[in-house]
C-alpha cells in the first residue's frame, strides 16, 4: 500500500529534468507554463508523500514502514529543493532580457506608426525635442 504512492513520488520527481530543460532551453514564451508544471510536480510529490505516511501507519513490519517513510521523506526534501530552484529560474535574467527586448520592439513599432501617421521622416523625428 505504501509502494504505489512512493512510486508516484519517484515518477513525478523524474519529470523535473524535463521541466528544467524547458525552463532553461525551451521557448521563453512558455517558460511560465513550465513553471506551473514544476508547481504541479511539487504538489503531486507532497500528496503522494502524505499517502505514504497514512498507509505506513498500518503496516505490521515497522522496520519496513520506517524505511519507506525515510525514503519518502528524503525524496520529498530533494524534490522540493530542486523544484524551488527551478521556480527561481522562471524569472531569471534570460526571461527578463526577453521581456525587455519585447517591450523595446513594441515601443519601436509604436514610434514608427506615430511617425508614419504624422508623415515624418526618421530625420525629422530625430530633430524633435
């Protein structure tokens, strides 16, 4: 009864490597989606941990139960530490640079549109004070 939720913990934890790749190397437009995925994994691992604890209390072999609980507790701590590191990267400098470049592009397009609407050349625009 404890081994199934422990396996859920392990399986969910293993997905953090994929989510890390998405955050670090994936499309920056979807980095927050990967961040949400990390939060889901963190929650799934904690939920399965609770199931290990609940199921372990009924095991007759207390040594086996305590070993499962210790393994689950170690995995929980490892999962939460790695998940927190990934969440911290969601707002990293790459994402901030991407957002800055996007804002500059939007500002540039707004300036160009205004210049064209007012029939100004780029030189005339540059001389405006």
